């Protein structure tokens, strides 16, 4: 995680900042003149592309995952062996009761209200779900807990999303009020928990398959995530200037960005071990020739 994160922030994210600066500013400078400006860090503004200031961009997620993994590592080590099993057994007995798994949304709510959120991303919130993942997915008994609650979670998920849309559309709660902030925190955490139960429960039933296309996509997913946003920004920078309707621009940005990302991955990242290393992939081993393989086989059997 660390190498792709550093590489992406140093090499790829400045591209987004440069095109954003060109779009929002009348002052045009070359990319190499702009590059030193990107690394002027303003801790109060880590997500604004308009000025082209430093930002981790979409790679904030990888940065968080790396740092939070280090923070959680002592806890994961502590939970190894008998201590882990005792703790997991206790949690399993509690969560096995119907609907109890939804109470796991309460600690993230508390984190949202009482811990800082640099750049609008709350590290404590994501740390809690990382710990949940380690504990819950470590024991197959949790599959039965998810299965017991997946239909209820599906219903509650749609109810919650519908209620949020209605409240926003009808402006039942003032946007800047404490009540709106509380509603947002509760719906965000409980909505996440409902979605997790739905995706894990029904995904195990309908998505537990593999084929050549899925294996290719599985290998491509991480570099695809790292690459996609700079390419979207470059494509979007040019497409938004077209004198056509908004739907055409939308589909053009999606199609051209997807195709360009796929081409860059397949022709550059996938086939080059240096690029694979920078994008967090394992090196590609060279295939031995058939002659060499047969010679080795004969030598071993001889």
C-alpha cells in the first residue's frame, strides 16, 4: 500500500491539480512550473483542487488504510490464539441474536461526532470498520449471522435511503441544524452497516463465482483504482468544453476514461515489472520455454 500511495501522490495526483488549476484559473503556466506549487501543504485544505494545492486526492483511502493497519496491528496481534478465540466467541454469542449485528453501527456514530475529520475523512470511523472486518470475517460462523439478517438489512437499507431523499427533497430538517447533523451521522453509520450485511449476505449467494474476465478484473482492480481519477480529470477537462448536451458529455467522459484507463493498465502496468511494483502488484515471472521445461523434466526423471 505504501509504495503505490507515495508514487500516486508524487506522480499522478499533481496531474489532477494542474488541470484543475487550468480550469479554474486564468493564469496559465507550464506543468513543470506548477509542480513545485502542488507540494505547498495547507493542512486546513487538503481536498480543494481549485487552487492546485497539495492533496492526496482519491489516494487518501490507501493512505488511511496503511496508517490504520499499523495502528490496529497491536490489537490484531493481541487477539491471536486463545485470547482472540475467547473474544470472538463472546461476540458471536451476542451477535447471534437477531438484529444485534446492527448495533455495531453505534461506535462509528460516536466516532463521527467526537473525533476529528481531517479533509472530511474521519480516521476513527474507518478504523472501527477495519477492526470489524478483521474480527467478523475471521470466523465462518459470522456467515450465519449475516444470513439471518440480510433480508431485514435490505429492507432497512431502502427505507433509510428513501427517508434521506424525502427529508432532503422536502427540506423537513434545516440543512445547518444540529438535528440534520445528527440525522446524517446516524444514517451514514447505520446505512453503511445495512449495506455491508446486504452485500456480504447476498454476494455470497449470487456473486460467489469466477471466470476469466473476473480473474482479469481482480488483478486490475487496484492499479485501475489508482489510475482512473487522473485520467477522468484529463478527459473531463477537454470533454466539458464540447458544444453538446450534458448527457453526451457524461457518457463520453465515462466511456473514454474507462477505455483509456484499461489501455494504460493493460499495455503499461500489467506487462512491466517496474510498473507492477509501483502499482502494488506482484512481479510477473517469465515463462520458461517449452524446450527448457522439457529438458528440466527429463533431467529430473533421468
